[in-house]
């Protein structure tokens, strides 16, 4: 039905909420009011002081991805840490085994995962690695990309671990305490993002 009506827009990951609601508003009835109404339903109070600053993360992009929702961001960090902590090792393992197709898939998956938390430079590097694996790039090119990706990925995981350790000790790290004023986590929004 969507395609039959001519609705064929695309929104890539990570989700740009303003673009998403603008496009949806156009397709519902063409009025900017519809897009504004839909966007206002997801707006959360934004407290930049409670939002963490992590190595290799574009903080402004991360804030935008979760609309400033600290609780949602924390949940995404837990998901990325829990599901993808060994992601770089998986890329390296399949690459060293000579399976460039699997290495490309792993790089693609890791690129998407880290983009959901605002690690945009690392995400772009993983996309370059995916292209390099798929295009059988020279060994030196792949090694250079792997070295940069591994360094950034390890810094990211270390920063997430430090944040969680500080939270479990009840201390603050980069303005984020265990007892943030933001308490509700929108589980539906997490499923959409991942």
C-alpha cells in the first residue's frame, strides 16, 4: 500500500528524528502541522549536563539520536556493550581466517551498532572496512583501517566500562550520575533504533 501510494522515501540509521517526522508528515496529509505534532510526541526534556561525554562519540549526534533522553542513551550503551563488546575481535577473526565476506558482514553490523550511540567516526571507519573487504582492497589499506578501528573501538568500550563503573560506585562521570532525573526508558524506541 505504501509503495502504491508513491511513498518511497528512505531514512537511514542512525535515525534523524526531524527528517523522519518531516517525511512522515508529508505522506500523511502533506501538512507541516502533522510532522510537528508527531515530533512533539517524542520530545523529552533535554538536560545536556546529565548526558555523558565518551571517547570517540560525537556527543551532539548522540544527544540528537535519543532526543536528549539520558535513560534511553544509557540503555543503548548497555545494549552495545552487551551485544558488541567482542565485535572488533569477530571482525579480526574472520578476516584472519580469510573470509572477507564474513568480515564485511561483521564490519557492517558493528558500524550500525556504534552509530546508534553516536560513534560516527568509528562507524564511518567500519563502513570503509566493509568496502575494503568487499572490494578486496590491498593488505596495507585493510591493515591501516583495522588499526584505526581497533584503537577507536577499544577506547569506546573502555569509556563505556568506566562510565558504568562510576555509576555502580555512585559517583559521577562527565556529569552523569546513577540517579539521573530521566527515569523512563522507551523500550519501543530502543527496538526501533536497533
